[in-house]
């Protein structure tokens, strides 16, 4: 199993947790309950994946990559459409990372990565994304 692949996925999850947490703070449960729920659920799912990856890496006697102090989040996000776009882009980025993880792992970790990729692809659709034949694998998206 590739520890490097797991570390890359963990780094992506650290970023997703930060960005989605920030977006959740800019979303109104009253004004846009669907978006609030989608971001809240995505945030919880990414925290879980982050914790699972951390445990998997530690189980390989490696030091899990630490989160950055901060990540870039666009400013001026005051409309639901803008917030949904950034959340969708975050999910699309994670889908790309998980597609790469699928290609670089085997056995149980590959099954786990496939599940993570599937869940991420569904969240992209929830956030008004476009269905793809091969989520996260841009060069195959049009086939």
C-alpha cells in the first residue's frame, strides 16, 4: 500500500474540512436549508474520512501529514450560488484525489477509496454538479 497516496488523500481531506467548515459558517440554515444541509453533511463526511486516513497512516507506522494553518477560501461569498460553487469545486478536487487513490492502492484500502470516491461524486451532484462517467478522472469524463 502506498503511504504517499494515503498522505495525499489526507492532505486533501484537511483542506476540505477547512473549506467546508468556513462555507458552513457562511450558509444560512433558515435562508437556504438545502445548501446548509449539503455543506453540513459534506463537512461531517470529510471529517470522518480525515480521521480514517489518519488512523490508516498511523497504522502503517508513519506520521500522518499535518493540516496547514489555513487554506485559501474565496472572499465575498454572500450568495448561495457562490457558496455552492466553492463547495462543489472542493468536492471535485477530492474526487480527483480519490480517483488517484483508487489507482494507487489495493485490496481493502482500494475498496475504501472507491467508497470515498462514490460518496464524493454524489455530493458533487447534490451541489449542482454535472454527472461524469468516471468521476475524478478528468481525461475520461467525456467517454
